[in-house]
């Protein structure tokens, strides 16, 4: 069963929120309405589109039609070649 967004009056999906690379350069926000907004450096909304969640897997469709995938394992989002952490939880050092 697909889990595209939270039902009205229910808690948002646990993946909703801001995900960032360890260096903070890439910031991907998964919104509760099934949309995402990705910033790169100072470029806000560099990529936007929709996403669907199936289990721990995320399928992305960029507004230009480009597709990508991601998987959340042990609280870390592996999105194509990127490794993203919950905002404030990225490793330091």
C-alpha cells in the first residue's frame, strides 16, 4: 500500500521533515502533502516534485519528470548517491 501523505487529522508520515547532507550543502524537505523541496547551497528550491513512500522506500518524481529513489535505513536517507540525515542529527567531524 502506498503512503503518499498523511490523512487529515492524523500524524504525518515519520519521514516528513528536513533531511540534510553531513556538510549541510543539500537540504531536502519532505512535506506532509507528498511534495518535496530540495535546496543546494544557496539555491533554494533547486529541485521540487512529489514523492511516494512504500515501507522504507521513497520514489521521487521531479516536476521536470526526472525520477529518483531513496531508502531509509537506520534513520538515514540514502537518496541515489546522497546520504542525508535528519536535520540536527548529521555526524560531525
